[in-house]
C-alpha cells in the first residue's frame, strides 16, 4: 500500500496522478486539515506533524510514503528519512529542472510557500538546474492561496486578483515558464493559464506541474515491493482527514469529482488516532 499525505487537500493533485499511473495500487491519503496550511509554520513543527502522519500511515500498512506537499518535503524529507531509514519516501521537488530546460527567455517563475524557498532542497535544484544554464529564477510566496483553494475558490474574482498581483510582475520580467511549487496550485492552473495568456499573448507561458513526474517515481519505487497481501483491495483508495470531515468530503467532490467515504482522525499527544468514520 502507498501512503500519501499533505497539510490539506492539495496532495489530491498528486494522488490523482498516482492513480492514473497505478490504477491497481492500494492508496491511503491523509489530509492534515487540522493544521492546514503548513506554509507559515516553523520547520520543527512541520517535522513533528509529518512524523505523526507517517507513523499513522505505517501503522495502517503503508510501505511507501509520498510527501505530497512541497512545504513538508522541504522541511521534513531529510528528517523523516533519518527517523525511518528502512522506509522509502518520495517527496516533492520544485520543478526547476524541466522549467530551465524549456525556457526560451532564460527567465522562469516559481510560486510556492516561504518554507519551500527556505529549504535546502530548493537551493539545491536552483544551483544544479538553473544556475548552470544561466536561467534566472524569480520566486513568489503566495500567502493565502492555499486557503482559497481549500475553500473551493478556484476561479473566483478574489482568487484572480490575488494571482494577478503575484504573476503579472513575473511575466513583466520575461518569464515564459511558471513552476507550481505547492501541490494545491494545480487546481488553479486553468485560471493561472488564462491570466498568462491575457498578459503575454505573443509569448506562450508554460505552467509546470511536477505531480506526473512524482507519480512516475512512486511507480518505480513501488515496483520493487511485493504486495500480495493487498490483492483483495487492489485499486482502492482510503481517505483520512484530521480536521472537519464534511469539508474534506466536499473537497473530494469538488476537486476530484468523487463522492467517497472519508475517515475522521484526530491528534492526541502528538499522534494521529482513529475517530468517527462517515
């Protein structure tokens, strides 16, 4: 079984790609919606939450853990690998490499959270893939965007105003590729593309979503694990949320178009435990 977690519903964009790549896999998703968003939180706290979710997923039988959250990957991936040396982890890496490979203007933009930009991982990918090709990287913290997406405001005037305020200055500096550095952001990609098309009609702007590449890596990692015990439940996905379960179920309908049972969990003494199911 593959365990997937995020601070909220953003990781569903990664789950969607994993399911497309691995239709027969057993998946388990945890949205730590009691603590969403992770972005403004201190890194030690994000490590604490990530460890608690990981222990829960392992306790449910997960054999691969996908950190479907750029913020948690930046803050906690190295920490989790040290804490659980025998567990394969797949994290989110800002997709600077593909953006640097396709840019014609040698200017790319990255939209993410402050913690993502502060992590060693982001600095590493910029050094390896942008600096070596003389690509200029413009970074933009999108404060409040995760909350907009969690609330289902994917194409509202307020969300558009927020996006324009962040993106138009980047486009004005010549960027022709925008990296989605948060797993929530693919859900507003259509609105983002509309803004780019209106601002730079003569210069196509590519929006880079790393989720498909992450799903391919998950498939490679999982391929080496015999999982015969999962055969009766192949293709099933189990959903858990630590916050309001009704809000989470509405998000499943809104973002994935599915009406599925979701399980409520809660935090107790630094651990996730089962709560009521619906």
